[in-house]
C-alpha cells in the first residue's frame, strides 16, 4: 500500500510572534540610558588614555593641588598627579576588577550550587551549611582580613571580592537546579543513560543561565563599590596604580579647602558606574522575566 499524505488545512489565524530578547531588553529608556552610560565609561577609561596621553603616574612636584586649567583640565592632586589621567586609569582597574571578580564568582558559584543540588542528601546539607556559615560573617570583615594578610594587587583584589560574592550565586543556582532536576525530560535523559555532566551542561545550564547573568551583572557594580571602599580605607591597589576610591579619600582632605576637583570627579565616576550597571541589570531581568512569563 502506498503511504497516504496527510494534508493540514491552512487557516487564516496568524500567531503573533513574541518580541526577541534584544527588543525586550532595549524597550525601556532606562536600559538604553544605562548602556550609553556604560559605553561612555568604557570609552573614557580605555580609549581616553590613547587620546589624552599625559601620564597619570608621573608627579608634578611643583604643581600640587592646582585647580583646573588648560594644562590640567581637572587639576592636580596633593602629590601633583594629573587628576584627569588618573580618572581614566582608575576606571580601567575598577572595571577590570569588577568584571573579573563577577566572572570568577559566577563560575565557582554555579559549579558549587549545581554539585550540591545534584548530589543531594547529606552532601547538599553540608555544602549549604558552609555557605550559610560564611554568609553570617559580614563581608567587610572577610575583605579586610584577606587584604591585611596578603599584599594587594589586581589578582588578589579579584580573589578577595569573588570570595564573598559567589555565596549568593551558589544559593540561587541550587534553588534553580532543585526545580529543574525533577522535570520529566531529565528523568527520561537519565533513563536512556545520558551522563550526568551532559545533562547538567545541555539541559540545566541554559534554563538558569539568564538568572545567573542578571545576578552576576549586579555583582559587577557591587565589586566596583567594594573596591572603592577598600581603596578609600587605604587597603586597595597600592600606589602608583590609580583607583577611584583612593582618589576620593585623598580629596576628602581638601573638601573644606576649595579642592572640589579632587573630590567630586572620582565620586561622580563611582556613581555613574553604579547607575549604569544597575540599569543594565534591571533591563536584563525584565527581558528574562518577560520571556519566562
């Protein structure tokens, strides 16, 4: 017998296509503003030094605490450093530490949370009690302790900041995996002999990756703020590496001596970085939640 062809009648009903992820992300003016601010910060920090080539490290001993002028658009600090050039290099270190610490915390926290949820039982209980115990300790104490024991540098700052930010990521991932692991398609994958690591990477990670990306994006802003706080206390990157927190601390000494150019620019840069990254994170959250609705 010849095979019969089943013809599906065409209907005039059209199914409206849902907007793409980028359309959902880009629809809010606040998200667009956050992206523009962040791009401006990146250009200022990484492209700016290629255009404005004056040194941020070389001190001008005879030109200390100079107000803005044609030679120094944002003046000089108490050691004669060019404030504008220092702002640019300070942005590089802040953004590098912020993003690297967020990547490290996302990778380690995701792995830790997935392992705890997949193994379950007493292993899960012990691993989560470790997380709970570490979360009861104020993060500032851990940061101060690690920074006091080891000599600060770029990689140490990444490790110090990631050592506390991965805790929240691990709890978030564990909760997501506990929900996903009981789905029927995962039970079917187990039944046909699919390896556990393949199930985790192919079926689990794509389901919670968006949520983790939102949390990691917001942790970039937290890392930049924490680094500025440590530098403000004198525990950040050692000289001569410029950083916004150290510049802000130095500028406070001249707050009542009409030295506004040493105080307000680094404070504004820290504020803009927080606003831009948080706006981007909110846009990502809205786009992901709309997709899942």
